């Protein structure tokens, strides 16, 4: 098992796919609780618990007033020797009812984002819904140790200058256990697998790839090594439950697709076709809200 390492110049694709999630409230405070990765144009995937942390800000009180916040996904691109920042505004969120997953709708916020969409230079990775096997090697990519030293935000949350200081890293490990339905009924009550890799706090929502360079999951939790347990234990949410997520928003830059309801419909229209999507079955629940999903 290899330990955590900084992402190098050879990992530009991963550093461009993984985006920083930040919020700015009316008081000018800056927050970051995790990361996400772009899996389709205008769509990013992250851990649901990361978004839930941001949403707690919506109910906090600042100087006697309820605070709302600006929600951004910040991407670093490497079109030349120097990198540039692309800022996306998060304008929609869909939560999974079956896993620790959330889909974000991205909208261009800055001039770099507008150019990105005009030039249609999206860089994407193949995804798989196939369950990994014990012994498979995987690598997780994400961001951690984010701080905003040197930033200047004016009154009412007006942005003057933001300094994003963070560490992009990857961590390699081996799958130790697979939980097709859930690991437990309280903490990890969704399909996931365990790896002997160290995922730092803040890497939640980062992508995990297999030996075939396919995204096979999302970082959802991690426990460091201890004297009692000499190797770390991290957990990765499988991707297939996301196919039952309802998209409560139309795709930016595209006309609404007739009859679209679940992410699975994107596959049926040839838009997002991860390996194994044909095996996913969604059953409506006639006795109540929600649906069942299986693979």
C-alpha cells in the first residue's frame, strides 16, 4: 500500500477534474468542506454529506439575520505552462436517496468559465458502475488543508479577492472489503467498499479510479492508522446508486430532454454512459415516495 502523495504535473487531468467547493456568506466568511469532480459537462458529483455541511450555513445566524451564501466550484485548468482558475456557480443540487452522493449543476460564473464552455474543452474520465473485487488496486484523488489566507471579501459578501491555498493529493490502496448493500445501518448504510488508503479530511467527494483508469467511486470517509489498527481504513461510495437520482433541473446549455427524470435517462439518451449502466434497474415505490435501485 502506497501512502498519500502530492499530485504532480503528470496528474493534470485529475487536478482539472477535481474542483474545490467553497461558500461565501453575507458576512464575508469563506468556507470549504470538501471537493467534487466533473463527470459530465455542467455536472459534478460529490459526497452528499459535504453538501449537507454547506446547507447548515443557510440556517446559521449572523448579526441577528439568517445567512444565505454564494456557492462556487473552482477548477484549475492546465491549457499552457501556467494554470488558470475557472469558477462555476452551483445552481442546483440533487441528492441520492440511496447513497452518500449528490449531483451539482454548474453554471459559468467568470470569463474563464464562459470561454471554457464556448470552446467545449471539457476533459472527462470513463466511469464504471461495476463493483470492484477484494484485492483490486485503486487510487483516490482530492484536495485537503484548504485555507483562505490573503483573501478579501467586502460587505454583503462582495468578493474582492480570494486566495485558495490547498493541497491536491492522491492516495493508493487495495480494496479490503466490499459491502454491496451497506456496511452498517447507521454510518455507512449504502453500497461502499473499504480500502487500505489514507484519505485526508477535505478529500470527501474526490474521485477514486481503478486499474483501468475508470472512476469507480467517491471518497466518503476515512479513519487514520492507530496503534490498535496499524493501517488506515477508508470508504468509497459506489457509483451505481446515482443512476436513480432525480435531476430536478434541466441541463445547462442543452434543451430539456423529453421525459428525463433520473440520471439513468442520461444513459438511455447516450449522454452519460458509464460501464454497466444497462444492468441498473429502477423500480418506482407505489406505496410511498422514492424508488428502489439495483444492479
